[in-house]
């Protein structure tokens, strides 16, 4: 089969096209023929040795994908060959609260991922894809969308009429915008691009702020939402956390997802505000199978169309990585495999 490996992990140029034997499923495993995959920021980090310890050079990357069941391993039942499926990248997280142990089996990191013609997945991790959903709707769900769903629905306990703040216009933030609107919430979003903010408004964003031209965007958002954001999808990390705390409503929930804004050396000057507003700050590490099933069900019922900015061919995988790295994308970057 055709596949890509992460090579020496010195950057995108390390991504290597290879040909290897099709893996065979063991007991409890399923061989999935990959149809489409979606890239996440962590895919860039992994190929650049910036996501924990270096990985074996022959590791197949990418954590998000959709495919169809090709071969069932011994003891697998309840699923048919030809059924379209997806799975969370933490394949051991079936239900219940998060455990650090789930990092031990992480598709695209500790085990081969989706950037190949076939991938092995434990049967218990698979989520069946309804016929009403397209590959395009599903390929980006198990990473960015599941993370946003966890932040807004599972942890944030969103309800109709709540206000949600999403930082930036990358994959997680745009998924957060769409999921929040699907749940009946108002949404504020930030970007350094007026063009991207216009696109966000077309998706239903109620408040848009250019953080380049408005250095005190947190004050603008707090006022525009009336009393701040009930849920903050915090993708900037320490570089933006101070402002996210300021933009949050009393009793707000701040879901910390990434550190795309870089690092800072100064402590939070408004640390006391966390207590003064009774804020809850919660780290988010994607989600598990039960969460993904709920997300798939919600999208099937509501017909949500995740924003896919650009689709590349399988032979253009390096170009897809480069496009994601450029920051020009709005929403998800996808690779068509089969």
C-alpha cells in the first residue's frame, strides 16, 4: 500500500512517501481502507519533533480520517465489511472521564495513523458513519471537531442563549463556531484577518474582532456580549489567557486547548479574577468514542457542514502540510486518499 512516514522529523520535508505491505488485523482489530483524512496543527508539530519525544521514523502520521471496513480481525462482530467508520485518535478512551493512560495508544503518534491507504484500528474504537453524512463531513470530526465539542458541550455544558468566544480561525475555532451555533449559542471570534472575520460572520458569528487592530479585544468582546463569554475556547495559551480571563463572564468556563499564540514569561496579572468571577479553567485533550458518537449523531440530525478550506490529492500531502503551516487556511485542510 501507499503511505507516508514522518522520517527524521526535521520539518515538512521529512514527510516521506513509502510503499509497504498492507497490515493484517489481529484479534479485536479492524483493517480500514482510508477514504479521506484531515490535518491538525499537531501533525505539523509531530513532523518537526515538537510534539513530545521523537517518534520512530517509519511512523505513519495523521489522527483524523474516515474510511470503510476492509477486513475484520478475529472476534470482531457488530460491524460489516464495507461499513464507513471513523474513530477518536485516543482509541482506548471509549467513555467516561479522561485518563493520561489514553496517551499510550494515540493514532498518528504512538501508533500508525490515517495517512495511508489502510489503517488498523481497534474495533471497540470505531464509530459507524450514517449514510446521510459525506466523507467531507466526517473526515475532520475526530480531532478538531471532537475537541471543540468536548470544550463546548461536554465541559462547557452549553445551553441555548449562552455566549461562546473562540480565538482565531483555525480548525478547532471554526468547528467551535459551527457547533456553538448548532447548539443555539451566540458566538464571538477573533482573527488578524478582516477577510477571515467576514467569512466567520457568514457562518453565523455574532461578534468579530481583529486582534491586530484592537489590542484590547477582550474589553470589546466583553461589552459586545453584554456580560462576557460563558464559554471560552482558548487556543492561544498563555499568550492570550489573560485576555480570555478578562473576556469571560462570571461563572464562565475556559477550555484550554492549545498554545498557538506562543509563550510568555510574565505571570498572569489578573490571576485573582479567576476567583473573583468564579471561573472554571479546564484542559481539553480531544475526546473519546462516546463523545464522538454524540457528535456524529448531532451532525447527522442538524446537517452541519464542517468548513473544509481546501482538499489535496494523496500525492500532494506535503503541499497540504505546507498550506496548513502557511496559516492561510480558514477551517480544515483535507487530503483525499481513495
